[in-house]
């Protein structure tokens, strides 16, 4: 039974829709927000899984709260679109209202933003195009969402956007109707809502401008430390577009964030803007949730088209044509050029300085947690977990052969890597086909297992040896993660550094994650970007907590001592650097 002392209500483990006699098994906790708690629920007859949004009736005591819930359900059930979270039904019993929704396993753009900060232009186009398609459908059906923000844009297993949370949505009943409710999320609020001047569809366009800015720049345009100052900046339309943002993107953001709603473009006009003439990937790999995708092959094509070379010159000789070979060489020599690569892609992954920054951030977070002297939970452990902060990548097996070759490891998705003693690295992706070789300076080279250069022959053989050894001799830590990768765009974090002490192995990945495996088989995986720790205990329970939750509610003694140890070891590592 899921129990929360605050409202003293127990959610049953078997949930029954009496109207259809459908029985659902309540699965893992997915998170909570507002009045609702979210669980994975499974139809016991069909085996299909859904997101169950569960609201205690004790929290819907005021009549306006019931009305809002009814309106949310009525609006959401009336829509059906590829880029809107699917609505599968609702029902109630004496204690709860249950809403059955499409389950989006890959969380939301908010978690993506926290892990990645600024995205590349192709990714931004990819996400924005899908969001716009969904919003156009809503507007065509007279619906204003009024709470478009990263946290309400969910991602399914195929990394497709699904607009969700219709709690603030409203329907325009007649042409020219203006709504007057002050509602929304501060960073995304349009000035006409703050100024109480009446509003319509244009408030969604303003929010879309804030979303696009945040995806490209890495932070919201009007964000400050105080609500009052944020509102003042919105009213003054006081924001700056950084110079690295290219003209088509900057112009589009500027048009969406005009203070006069009448001057903002419609969603249709946004979709046909110049920004969307650039390259849009047809699909993104799951790995893009934690590191930038690779756009190397696409970059070659884009630059050739930009250079307007005659097609015959490009086609003559196919892949080995002089034009193409020269273009590839230029790209390798100049990884930073071209927006297609974004900030860190295009051959260079995270630098040592960035990894050290992550380590310093994590050390500060741990010191802050430990000042609160966490010991025992004051409440139900499941309710305090935050599955959205769970890492996508961790190390499930490792083997130390550094006396001869290097340190080998297997990731949770069955990708395999080696950090060699010469500080070069090699990674075999989960598809067991794509190989990435990272030189000592961080330059990435992309190959396939059946097509690697002769200079790497020994290292590729060692990769196969390490992989076979770990498969045959080592137990896997944590559950397997099934990853369906889009091979040509996939990149994964790799091992940046590792250390051994008498009681633990410490491993830092290039996406900032630090993992510590202890001799008693407990493990912690800490992410400074999410401000969270995942604790795997001796019983192999896998739970993720935000540091802020631990500061407020404490944690069990095992995790507490792991965090204490981690803070000391990270301090030593930073000193040694």
C-alpha cells in the first residue's frame, strides 16, 4: 500500500474501475505534483501499462478544485493527437479520482534541460516542430494550454514529444473571447497575463518563445532569483539573445516574445519560418538525453549544400570523392565550426575542466547535505524518491587490468568501454556495432566494428577480450536498460577518470555522473546536474533521491555513510588535481 502521512490516505495495490470492471496493478512510483501522485499502472487483463494520475478526494474539498479537475479531464479527453499525451479514461472510487494516461518513460524536457543545458540547433528544431504541431492542433480546436513549459512536455521511448498537463487549459467559446484568469508558471508567463489585460492564444506563443530560448541558450530568458524581478523583466520584455544564436533562430525568438500579443506570429507562421528550413533529424537517439548527438555525417552533407558545389563533383567517386574526403578532413580538423555540432559535439566531448567543474559542484552539494546530518527517513521512502532524476547511464560491470592495458567497464545498456593506460578510450555502443575512439585530447572518431583503421587493431581486439571476459565472469549491477539507438547519431558518455581505494572503486563519466562501488556491493550514483543520488543497497534495491529531499527528510544510515565517504574522497581528488 502507498501511504502518505500528510493526507493519511492509502492507495490500493489493485485499482478497480467499477464501470468497466477493469483491474489495474499499481506499479512503481513515478512522482508527484500539485494534488496528484503518479504511478505506473498495468491493465491486469491486457498487460498494457499506463500512467495513473491519482488524486485523493480529501484534497478536492473546495468546489472550485473539483471544477478545475472536471475541466482538465473534459479538455484532455476531447483531444487526440500524436504529440499530445494520450488520454485513456478516468474513474473514481470512494477515496480517489484516477486518470489513465499514456506513459512517457523518458520523462520530460525539464530533465533533458537539467542534464544537457543548451541543445544543438538540429535538436531544438526537432523538439520545437513536434511541440508546434501539437499546439497548432489545440489552437485549431479552440484550446489554449496556458502552461506550456519544459516540465509539461513529455518524451516517449522514441524520444517524441507529448504535450501534457491540461490543469490550466481553457476553451475559447467564441471569436475574440479574452480570458482573465492569472495562471501559469512564472518563467513562461506572458506580460498580458501579469498585467491582467485579458489574454488568448498568443500566451501560448509567448511560452513557445521562452521554451525555444531555453533549449538553445540553456536557461530561461527572464529567470532571476526573485519572482518580483522576473515579473518586472517580463513586463519590460527585458532579455538578451546571446551572440552565438544564429539569425533565423534569434529572429524567431524575438517575434514570439513581442510584448504586444497582436504582433506575435501564429503557430502556423512559426512553423513556416526560416529557422525550420535547417536540418531536422527524423529521429533522435536515447543517448541525447544525457549527451549531444553526433551530426558528423549530416554536417558533411549540409556544408556541401551550403557551398553549392556541383552535384557531379560530389557524386564523382561517391564516399571517396576528393570533395567529400577534403570536407571530412576539414571537419575533423575544425570540430567547433558549424552550428550542427552545438557546444561540445563535433569531435570534442567534455573537457577535463568541465569534468572538474562537475566534481566541484557535486562536492558543494554533498557538503550542504551533510551539514544537515541526515540519518533516518521521517516518512515513507517511496514517496520521497524522485524517479525522474534517475541516471540513464551507469556502470554495471568493471575490470581493472591497469597493470597491463587499462580499465574496462560495461554500461547498463550493455555498451562496453576501456580507458587505456595511455589515457585514450574506446567505446562499443549497445548495438555491438558502432565504435567510438577518443584520443587523449578528447577528439572523437567514429567507426564500425568491421571497419576500424589498422592503427587501432590491438585496441579493438582488447575491447572484444574485455567484453567477453565481463560477459562470462562478472555479475551485473542494477537492472538492464533496453536502449533502441539511432546508430548514426548516437554518442554515449564514457569514463573520464577512475580511482581505487581499499574499500571502493570511484568512476566519473564525462556527463558529470560519479559512481562509487563499495566492497559490500552497495553503490551510489551521484549526478550534480540533477542534484540527486541513486542508492543501490545490498538487496539490490534501486532508489533515487534529490539532495534537497535528503536535507529535508534525512536518509537511511547506509546511504548517509556512503555520502559522508563520497564527500571526503571527492575532496581528496580535487586537492590532488
